[in-house]
C-alpha cells in the first residue's frame, strides 16, 4: 500500500516529502499532488523504488480475429 509522508519545518517552512510504495516515475505524480496542496519542495531525492519498473497487470482478455 502506498505511503505518503511530508514534513514542514516550522521555522523555515521547508517541505520534505517521502513517497513509498509507488514504483517508477508514478511517484512523481504523487509528489506533484502533494506540492500542489502544500507547497514546492526545495530538494528531491530519489530512492531505489524510483528506478523500479512499474508492474502492469492486464485486466481483460484480448480477442484475436
């Protein structure tokens, strides 16, 4: 299950976000949403999950003609 944590420094107002459980570049969409709601992060650090390829599972059957 995805986990989103963010901290805002009370003195500087600096935003730190940590997105966990969202592999690949999809985490950037989550980070963008947090930044749209809370404010722009000053720095971005990528974890090993960022470099993973998201697994996509087909949800239907493909019919061949």
